[in-house]
C-alpha cells in the first residue's frame, strides 16, 4: 500500500514538473505541424473531417456552410487532393517512390502479346519526390465570442498545406522493397487462386464475398512472411527527408466579411538526416543489419517564420515578425537517446530582442509511444529562461522515437 | 453498361487486357465461371495488370462467362487513405476480336468489397460472351 502511494506521488510529481515545463516553448511547437492550419490558431479540433472523395468533401463543406448561414464557425477539414481522383496509371511502385529504370527495360526484349512467360529484368530507381502526391491541405475555423480576449466576436479561419518534398532511402532498402513487392504479389496470387477455386461457381457479390473471406482467413505462411518483409523494408528510416508547410489565417470581426484582417501567417521547413550506426558493407551483406539497427545519429535543421497582426481591441493592430532558425543533433541507442538542440529566434521588429534556445534532451522509451523525457538548458528570452523539464510524454499512432522534427 | 461481349461463330482469336490502377499489391486471375482452371493471370512484376493476351477462340468462348478476379492488399497504406484507395480503384477489362471490335468494361461500385479492416480489396468483373 505504502509502495503504491510512493509510486502514485512520484508519478503525479513528475506530471507536475511536466505541466510547469509546458509554460516554456514546447519541442512540438518547433517541428512541421501535422495540421498547420489548426496549429496556427492554437486549436486542437475534437473532430477533423477527412473526406476521401471530392463528392464527400463537397457534401461536408456545403453542409457546414449551410448550417452556419454565412461564414462557418468551428470546423476542421483536412485532405489530400491528389487522392480525390482515380489514377489509372498509379501502381504500388510509384506510390512507394519507385520508378522503372528505362535503361534496364531497353535491355530486355519481350513480346507484349505473347502468352508465354516473359522474363523481365526489374531494375527500379527512386523517385525522391513521391511524397508530393500526398500534399495535405487543411483549413478550419475557431469562433471566439466577445467574452474572451477581445471585446468583439471574432471568427478565425485558417488555411494551410503540408508536404514531404524529399524522401531519400537507402539503396539496398529500395532494392529489397522492390523484391518484396514481387514476393507479396506471388504469394497473394497463390492464396487468391485457392480461394477462387472454392468460390468458382458463385457470381456477383456472393463470389467477391466468398473470395474475400477465404483470403482473409488464409493462414498461408509464405504470404504472412512476405507481407512482414515488405513492411520491414518499408519502415526503414529514410536517409534524408525534407518537409515544408505553410499556413495563413484571417480574422473576421463580428463574423463579417467586411470587417476582416489578416491574422497569423507561418511557414516551416524541416530537414532530417538519419545515419544508422552500422557499416554500409554490413547493410549490403544483409539488409537485416539495417532493419535491426537501433542505433542512429540523427541531425535536424529547422526554419520557421511567423507573422502576426496582434490586437487587443480589433481596431489597432501591431505587426509581429519572428524567425526561428536552428538544428538538433541526436544520438540514439535503442530505447535511450540524448540530443542537443539550438534555435536562434529573430524578432524583426525589435532587433535587440533576438534570443536563442539551447537545450539538452534525454529521452527513454518505456514502451511504444510512451517516453520518459528530460530537458535542461536555456530557453528563449533573457530572463526566467531556465528550462528544466522532466516527465512523461506519450502519443498515439506511429510516432518514431527521438525524431521530433520528423513528420 | 451491360457486361456483354458479342462473339463471332468462328475460330478467330479473342484477346483480353486488364489494366489496374491501385496503390496496393495486386493480383488478377482470369477464368471461366465454374471452371477449376485459370486462363490467364498477372505476373508478379505487373502488379495486377495483364498485357493484351490471347483469351481463347471465339466459338469456344460463346455462352461462357469470363471473370477477372482481383485481390489487392493495402499494407503500408495509412489508415486514412484506405477508403480513398477503395474508392479510387481503377480496373478496366478490355476485350478484342469480336464483331464490335475493342470494348472496355470498368469495375463499378457494386463489383468490389473491402475486407480485413479495409486492408484487402476483392473485385470481380464478369463478362458474358454471347453469339
């Protein structure tokens, strides 16, 4: 019982430290935000509409506008326009940034109309810009009534895009990824063939349902193993990646179009370089050495710009311009990592007010998405600038350990 | 459009081509409805596509139903893109050699289903071969 109290008090104590730390600049504030439109307005919507088709998007948007009877309030949309449309020439290779090497195809002769099996040399290259297809647009609004900070009702609307412009992967990993695609396709066809035989007399949706259920319940070990390999190769950390985001927002006083003012505008660039601590020779000999490698040296570069028209009454506005420029070097050893981060903050309106943040960060992964985090150093500003942050950090999804600037 | 392809009563060659646009791992098998054997299948490197190939002889195919069965795995596709991948699946079966010449049949919304937490799509295109 006593032990339980000690653990509980220790845990609450740590949370207390963390909460205090949150008054300072958060690490998460400095990376390219996942949803820049919402980040710009300091707003975490409870629900984000993510329409998958142009029809779904139009329906949702029209409904939002109709419900508001004017400029809509409190909504959040996020979508990738490229995927709204069918792409007949899209395939798994293009989707994962692989392109057929035309030189290798010229070396091969095959008859398109021949029924005989054709041996095709399969040599692929990387398309490092493939992330551009998944460019994400987001827009949303937050309504704040006159009882809040300003004496008038203000509806803030923000619009943004975020994209991965470069993603460069290890060459061996790319080759293995390609091979694994072929292996999965072969194994899938074998299972599909067995399923088809069982459902051969059926037609229409009954047939589709029958085949789908047969494949789903298949315990085929080859398919299982090839799918695992494919995912392992896909999850290998890129050598280099670059992400950018831009967001802007407009404030509408009394929710009126005629009483609008540009509010905040922001831009982010993040570059990340990940160097596994395993030799290229070992990786070439066996790609498992890279898959199993848990030790990395990571380097990140950050550029962020933020402009704001600040006001206390929605009549007089003061321009604020701020630029953050910096980087971080990180040493990662399995569950443990330590890093040094330095960011220079330039205030364009008050040249003498330029400041910087330099902190050391220690992180330990307790289990998936649950970290013990310690930060010590100097935060922005010249007074009250000691950073001592210690606590837990947890998240959901596929967050990579120790890559705060990563997407 | 009705899924019917007219054939000549002779021994001319009928050809088929299957074009698949998907971001997942794909496999296509072409067979005759009710038959155990397969007529054609996609090569692993073609990811579900089948280049223009011989399907059979016209008079032997009359009154059969040809089915192109597709299985697509969406491993590695983010959860929020699984529905988009399903909606945007493009499958076009094209037949050649009948009296009406080249005719294309696209997979419609009622000819595909999602399985296994949307990670598996199964689709089928049935085409009746009539005299």
